[in-house]
């Protein structure tokens, strides 16, 4: 029979795990971060800001974890490009929220 270790698990877990920022699922958090950065994201995706706004509306309607697929379909591009553009924008403009992740990685790699 497999037993779950209880002694020392909580400290080990706390030392090795860092969560993504936000109080909602990652895709929704990225979309919420994008509101003030639409010009930058639209330029990266080579589309007009009104078109991107429309695509984001479709993304919100697509449901949990399907947002970027819907945005990509609306913009006639691939999902990876859309997700990467939103993620890069969030990293540039929400840097302080990523500090715990960056710090944890730096400590592990040191």
C-alpha cells in the first residue's frame, strides 16, 4: 500500500511551488490584463484595435480555457501567436505580479 508522507511535506511544497498571478484562471487573467495594452497587442498581431476588441469579446464568450482559440479563429491566426502576444504584454506591463515566480526560479537556479 502506498502511503502519503505527512512529515515535512508542507514545508517542502511551500519551497518548491509558486502560483501564477491572479484570482481567476490564467487565460481570463491574461485577457483582463490586456485592457490597457490593446494597441501594443494589436500591433504584435498585425490587426486593428477595434478588430482585436471584437475578437476578445468572442474570447470571453468561448468559455473557460477556450478564450485564445476563439480569439485566434476570429483573427484568422494561430492560437500560439495570440497567447504569446497576450503573455508578453502581461509580462511587460504586470511585471510586479510575476516577481514571486521570477524570484523562485532565480533561487532554484542559483
